[in-house]
């Protein structure tokens, strides 16, 4: 298991008017390939911020963040876009599916700006939806799917481009316990069988239990590592 | 690979379905663009039609002789000796019997009461162009033919242009038209596709000369062997000292009549611009509204790796699509006016909407779409990803 | 005045709503300004066209000319004017001779009008001409009062000594400009000179183009016209007397196609704007469905909510519409609006602007109607639960 995410001395602050509000302070963390890590902590602990930084959605104020050996801070904006498109998968609390597109079309979205040809895109989308068990609901729109089904479509979308890691921000936050269980089990299965690396932010201990490692944050720092 | 999986297919479907999702607002934009394009196309086509008449009237081998300094035939007066000198000028073609192919013409604008309506009502009258001619006119103006009936042979007879009905109502062979109080009977209809003559009333030269009995004319139209011979004839006449005249080729003469179309070009552009501006505002309003409802969606697309310009471009595509639809409808509506005859004072014409007008209409629609969508698209491209993802 | 106090109370709420999305309000406002500007401008064009025909004072102004289709050349004896003045109902008769020539540049036209100053001024004094300028016409033989537009076209100024070139073998006419006639007057394109000077230059034996006659009032004008023509019916040069209205009417009437078209465009612009405003208000209503639900839960009745939405629509429509109408009026009031090739300047009138601005009220009401209805259509509990 090689080091996928290497964080050293990471700082992130926001500016509110003239004052600096620190969110992450001197954070260091390693995540290896094939891990399933849960980031937990009270609200305001900076866990979502950390996820956003790992995702390349935001830039750190100071410190080093290397993913797959590459320093994200060195990437220009368009390089970051490209990198996210090819290497990262996202799962959001509110699914963030495009309401006017069908499940199949939603899954295809990340592939549109890739190099895959039309036939390969079709195969990948159909395969991804089959993996999450929605092969029969390709043409349905999000409005016609339950919360759990929508999240599974989101997972398919996250996987369709063979990402290095999948980042999930409160994936079960909007689901009832039955659906939450389904989704988490799916994630755990993918992690075990396909070796997909998952980093999940959650405040739900049951969700965290499905992960193989829990990292606690408090006031922008690691509390402990299990 | 089916078209469904081409790379352009999904963005287009995305744009279309979003437009449909807020179809009320989209419909307003479509409607605004359609109206703007329709008005613009009709007005510029009118200008083109008027210019077209000026451009197609006249023959380059003909020379129009007017009195010196006269701007147009209506204000020109040639006395009998001048007319003779023009007719027998060297370079004028002769017919089989040796007579010069020269048409002596008298032009006048008169108020003509519309047949069938009370003659005293000033609003029931129209200014029409009258042309007093001899049979030589048919020889000299090649594009003219008698579509029905015959050439006037005596006083009181009229040969009316095909489009005269636009101004005077339903008149045809046998109808009576009163000219300066004297009744005239229509004996023929003249056709000359796309030329001024179709708006005119022709009568014998003596008839129009009327009471004054003098031998004056407005113009003499001379036929030369060809355009080059005509140019030489023009030169000769202009320089001649005995005949104090101004001469032009017939096509040049009518080309200067294009100023009527100027007004329409001006009005058309102005009104089109204002309506188009209104459509831009409507479009911008719609696009801003849809953008603010899709902030999280756009943040998601950014997260998935879509560059900021792509995200903005998606909005621009939607705006362009909606405007294009409006433009197509507008052009279609404009075509409803194609072929219909109108009249501006004494000039009647048939509106011709050509492919250039239609293309201009579509281009206008696209411009409206680009202008309306630009600012919202730019806003979208400036979204900060994390904030957008957190948007409610 | 319950209505006003009601509006006063609603005003802050309406203002807050409009400020909530300043961009949307601004865009809607802009659309209204543009549409009402266009509408008012088009209506002003139409107004000018119809007043040219219906000019009230002109009904009393007659033109006596030779009863010959080509009257511009066949000229009337100037002496007819004295005989005409003796007829009952005639206030004044002034012989006028027109001279068409070329201006400064090749191909440009300049028109001179020769009058007898004492006779002509009984008909009316041109705008913008002062007493001293008039006096110059009485005193100096070759003085002229030149219309502003003719001055502009030729680059002339008051004080210049200029020439109008003769055409068709006619001599040139030279004169000194002693005054200008204001733009907007009927003579603003003409150089007014003394008739005796013009006759001297042109020759032609005391003939004039026509005789301008003022009848005592518009009502008797047709009778006066008849009387004049009967007076000279048996002369070698009989007359035909017409009112200016009858002279121009056929021209305006034959523009009717164009006029209908312009009117239609104006109303189309308003129609589209109505939809834009309606849509804009509707979006605003939809955005605050929950807030409206809260207001209703707190006791705001349906009627009050409806009036709130209508006020909002009205506010934008009336302010934007009035602005646009006033902008168009300001443009036309400069007197410089011409359409190249059409030959006269367009004016506007307060009545046109007021009528246009008032249209913004029904527009606002109709635009606000559907959103207002949808604002109260939902049950309160649905509204409180509403998510996009």
C-alpha cells in the first residue's frame, strides 16, 4: 500500500473582512492507496475544508499537499480541473445530480471532457450503473428516483472515470437508515473488491464504523489517529 | 457510433432541457426575439425591395436626356428644338424605316381620386406618376410588355402599370380613372417586372400635354447600340453646346432614386436595434434567473472538472439556442409578408424577402442570444467552487 | 384617502422586494424604458404625420393657383391678389413666387420665396424672426430671411451675401441674409426675399406661382375658395383654390400602410414588455413563496398579498414607462429628428407622452395579475413547505 495522499504542515484560513479566521492549523496526514478513511469531528473542526483541499477544490494557505506524488499547489487552475476530472470522484450529501438529465446522462458527465470515444463512454456508463445496481433505471431522471437511488447514481458517476480516490462529503446525511446502510455497504464493497480509495467526511458514527480508519479533527488539528 | 453519443449531443440536450424546464421565461425570450427579428427582416427587405426597383429599372443601353441642371424628369423641360437635336444625335439607333429609336416622354405627378370613392375627399386621393408617351416607348424600354389589352391610341385612354391597383384599388381594363377632372378609360395593363413603370399611369403624349398645346417634353430616352455606345452618347450630349442638356444612362438615372429606400434602412436599423435591445434584456433576465437557480449544479460541474469557461459556455449555449428558435420563428413570420404589395406615396412594390434578409435575421437572433447570455455566463464562470457547492 | 395610506404602507415592502434582486429589477426597468421609448417615438412620428394634415390654423389658409395641372410653371398674374382681397371673408391675399435653384453644392436644392412684405405679414410672421430682421426686408431690396435648415444645409450665416444658382437657363439669385427663420416653422427650408426683387431678377411679367389667402376662419374657407375661383372663372388664366390640408392629405393617406406598420410595431414592443415584466414579477414571487406564506400565516389576507404584488409590478412599470416616454419626448423636442429622405422634422406633443406613460398603468396591472394570482393560489401550509 503506497502513499497516495501526503499532507505536511497544512494551514488554511479564510478572511472575514480584515481578520483572518484559521480553519486548519499545522495538519499532517498520510492516506495510503486502498484505504477507506472517515474524517470525523464537531462542526467547525475543518473536516469539510480538509476534504475540499484534498479534492483540489480549494488551495491551502500554507503547507504541502501531495497526491500521488504531485504537489497540488503547483497545478494551475486548468490543470487542477483536468486532474479532478480524471483522478477524483465526488459524492455529495445532496447527491448534486443534474435534474434535467437522466441517470445515464448524469453518469456520462465527467466523461464528456475526457478522451474517451463515444462507444467507450457508453460502455463505461452502463457498467458503472450496473455496479451500483441501477442498470434497469438508466433513463430515469433524478426526480423519479428515491434518495438512495440518487446517491447510487452519484456513486456511479464518481466511479465512471476510474478515479484514484473517491471523496464523499456526508454521503448519508440526507438518507434514511435503510438507504444509508445500502450506500455505505456499496462503498465498503467497492473499497474491498476494487481497491478504490475512499475518504469520507461524516458526523454519523455508524457511517464511520463502515470505514477502516477514523481520523478525528478538532479545531483544525488532528485529535488522534486510530 | 450513434449521434446520441457524439460529444455535442449532451451539451445540446442539457441546454434544451434547461430551457424547457423554465419554459415560461424561455417563451418570453423566444417571443421577444421573434418580434424583433420579424420587424427587422420586413423593414430591411422593404428597403432592399425599393433599392431593387431602382436598380432594376432602366436599361444600360438607354440614355435619358433631361434639361441642364434638372435633377429628375419631373422638374425637367425640353423645348421642341432640343428634343429634335437629341433624337437625331449621332449614336442613336435607328429602326427599320430609319427613324431614331427615341422615346419622347412627359412626366407629371398628379392627385388621382380613387375610383369608386367620393372625388372631393382629399384622403381618397393618391399622388400617382403619369407618363405621356408615344408608341416608341415600347421600342426603347425593352423590359416592358403589354400584359393585357393594348397601348393607348387616343386621348382619354390609359395604360396602367400592374401594381397601380395597390394605390387605386381594383382597377382593370374598362375602369374609369379621373385625371384632373377628365375621365380616362383603362385600355391596357403594363408589366415590367420589378421596375418603377409598374406604378405608373401611361397615356398619349398629347393627352398629358393637354391644354397648353406646347411641344415641350420632360425627357427623351434614346436607345444606343449597347452600354458602351450609351456611355459615348452621354459624353457627346453632355459636351454639346447646341443642345443644352444633361444626359445619363437610364440605369444611372434610376439609381439615384434609391434615396427612398434610405429612410427604410435607417428606420429598420433603428427600430430593429431598439427591439433587439429589448429582447437582449428579456434574455438576460431569463438567463440570470436560471443561473441563480443552478449555482450548486454549476459548482458540481466545476468539481467534476469542467473549466470555468465551459460552465459559462453552457449558459451561452442555452441563450443562443433559445434566441435561435426565436429567430427562426421571426424569419418564418416575416415570410408571411413575402410577395405582398405595398405602396409608398406613388411607388408600389412587391415585398421580396430574400435569403440574405433571412440570414441577417438569424444573425441578429444569434447576436441577441450572445448579448443576453454574456453577462450571466460571465457570472457563472466566476463562481467560486466551494461557495457554490454550499449554495442552498 | 384609504387608498393612499394603503399604498404608503405597502411602499416599503415593495421597495424592499425590488431591491432584493437589483439586477433583475434593473434589467426589467431597462426593458420598460426601451419599449416605452420606442412606442412613444413611433407614436410621435404618427402624431407629426397627422397634425401636418389636420393643422387647424391651416384650414383657414388657402392657396390660389392657376387651374392648370402644371401650375408651378404656368403663373398667375400678381394683380389677382387685389381683387381677391376685396372678396368677403378674405382677411389678406399675398402673391408668392417660388424660385427653385441649386445651393452651394452640386445637386443640392435651394428654394427662394418672393413675397410682398406688407401683404404677407398679414398672413402671419415666421417663427424666430425679430422686428429688426423683418424691417430689413422692408428696407433693403435684396435682403432675405432664410430658414435655419437651409442655412445649415448650405453653411450660410446671417450677414452672408449668397447666391442661389439658376437652373434650366434661369439666372442666379443673389441676396444678403438678414435674419433666420426658426427650425420648426413651415418656412424653415426657404429663403424669403422681396417679390419685386425676385421679379426683377427673373423677369416674367408680374406673374407669381400662387396667391396665399387667409380666410377669416376655417369654417368659411371652402366657401371663400369657391368664391375666388368663380371670380376668375372666365379669365384667360382661371384659378383653382385649395386648402393646404387638401394639398397634403393624399400624400399622408398614401403612407397609411407605413403608418399602420409603425403603430403595430409600437404595440408589439409594449406587448412583449408586458410579458417580460410579468415574468420578472413571477420569478420574484416564486422566490419568496415561503415568505408570502409566512405573511399570510401572520394574517395578511389574500387581497393584501395581491395588492402587494400588483404594487410591485406597477412601480416598475410606471417608473420605467414614464422614463422611456419622457426620454423619447426629450429627443423629439430638440426638433432635430428627421428621417433622411423624408424631408421634414418630427415633433412630439405632451398629449402623446402622457398617453404613452399612462399606458404603463394597465401594463403593470396586467403583468402583475398572473403572478399575484399564483401568490395566493397555494394553501398557506404548502407555501410554508415550498422548496424549489
